[in-house]
C-alpha cells in the first residue's frame, strides 16, 4: 500500500528537513492555533463543570412553592388575604399530578426566613428551624459531616431528633467536641442531635446555619397542626417543570378561592429554569470557543499552504525531472498533500500537548475545594477527535492548492527552469 511506502516517507521528511527553520515557523502558526483552541474549549468545559458542581446535590428539575398574600379581590374576599397551605394540599397535588416524582412538605419555625434561638449549656445559635420529611434529601442533598439525616422511623415515631448545620455546631460546641447524641433546646423543647451537615457548594436555599427536625415532631412540639409552609417538588425526567408549576398553582387557586390572574398569592421558584439557562449559556460558550478556535486553526493551516507554494516553486526542476522519469500527477499531488498533513498533524499534537499540560497545571492550582467557578478544565474525547479530524481535513484541502500547482508544471518547461 502506498501509505506504507518507505521511499515516499523518506522523500517527505527529506523535503521538510531541508529548511528546518522555515518548517518550524510554518508549524508555529498551527501550534499556537491548537493551543488557543484547546484553551478556549478547556475553559468553556471548566465553566460548565463548575456550574454542574454548583448544582450538584440539588435536583435540577425541582420546583419550590409557598403561600403569600393575595393581590386581587375575588369572590367577596379583599386583596391582602394571607393564604395558609395545609398538609392535605401536598396529598391532593401528589394524587392529581402524576408527573411529580418527589414532594416534600416543609414548615418553618417563625416567619419566612425567620431565625430561632437554639440553646445548649448557656451557648446560643440563631438558626432557621425546619420541620421536614426525610425525602427532602432527594431534592436538596445534605453533605453529612457526621451522623445521619432524618429517616422514616423518625417521622413515624415523632422522635425528638435533629440534624444541625456545621455553623450551628461551631456556635454550640467546642472544636473537636462530639455532638452526636447531645441535646439542644428550641423553644423549651429538647432535641437529640443525630447528624451534622456541611452546605454543598450549590444553591443554598436553607443557608449553613439551620436545624432540621421531623415534620411530625415539629407538629407536636410547636403545635403547628396541619399547617404547611412550603413544598419542595421534583418532577419526572423529560417533564417540563413550568407546566407542572402552572398545574399546581391552578389547583391551589381553585381550592383557596384565589383570582386566576393573581400572580402574587402563590410564590414559586423554578430551579429548572436557572439550570436550563446555565446549560444554554455554557453550550453557546462552547460553540463560540470552538468556532473561534477553528478559525484560528484555519489561519495556521493557510500559512502552511503558502509555504508549500513557495516550496513547489523552489522544486520546479525536481518535479519536472520526476515527471520526465514517469511520476504520474497523482503521485506528485499525493506527496505534496502528505507533506501538508504531516506538518499540520505534528504541529497540532505539539500544540495540544502544551495546552493540555497548561490546563493540568491550572487544575492543580485551582484544587477541589476552590470557590473559583471553574472545575476540571480539560477537553473531552469527542472534542479532541472532532478537532483533529477537522484539522486533517483542512490540511488536505489547503494542501491541494500547492499540489494542483505542482501537477500543472510541464516536464519540458520545468527542465528549462534555471
């Protein structure tokens, strides 16, 4: 097979080695172009990975619903009427809207974003205190430092247990002191600590200084009855969260006699919208990075074509002799195109290695726990293959320009060339 012809490759490397400095300068454009392409793609991927890490532990297809005050009069009710959700609302919503995967009711001690005082041995912590179902951990995952999260047994038996935040621990305990099994007091009621959590590096809906107790325990300890503050909801995959949001609000508006056009009576936060916007942004960023990188690479490959045109001019007599000795236009064209591919691919690998090495150093400097919104800056395998396939394709197309010029040289004219 001609591709494995030893003489062919010897001629190619001999030709490229005649003027090493010029060959190096030719490759330099492609090397720089590949470095720019890899750095742009690596940076875009790093930003995408950083956003994914921010959302890690929180269901991206989640929705949060809470009650507020009406802003429109309706059926004899004046505006400003405070809506109070009931625990039965969660059951009705779960039963009637089948696309819901997880629904976790929650109630908070005090008003929305209220702070309650948690006591222990004369020390206090101003914390948010929440009554939760264990399945809320499926929507907003807690990174446990020690112990466990709430479970079904805690709910069924209304156990006076709690999970505290790492900040709460620092305010109530000395450094290194064991907290699991110890008691804290909230509004005169003692709760036994079963777990300590550290906030994820994601959207902190609860903050880092919170206390979680079973919903059923909250009802009995603080006399909340069947009241429910808000709901954390995740929907099934491939289900549009805004559609479920509209269904839930319509259901609740009908139940509580809220004007259908009232947009303030029921508050909501669609996390999927934020997630989708971020995904769209990083996708566009990757596309722009790839486009700019390919244009830069094209400029480098064009420089190779220009140099090969000069080389063809210098080798006019050589080409004429080869043609006179029986070399076909196909053979001449093949050698010129291969020279273009060899220069481009070698330069591309050198640029790729330099850029990957630089990204690896940056990743080491950033580390795992950095607050910088970049994580694992690196190109993936599909991007690597697509880049090199395009690079080879461009080198073939650009190499055809000097190759076609070479085969247009007539042997008799070439032999007369001085």
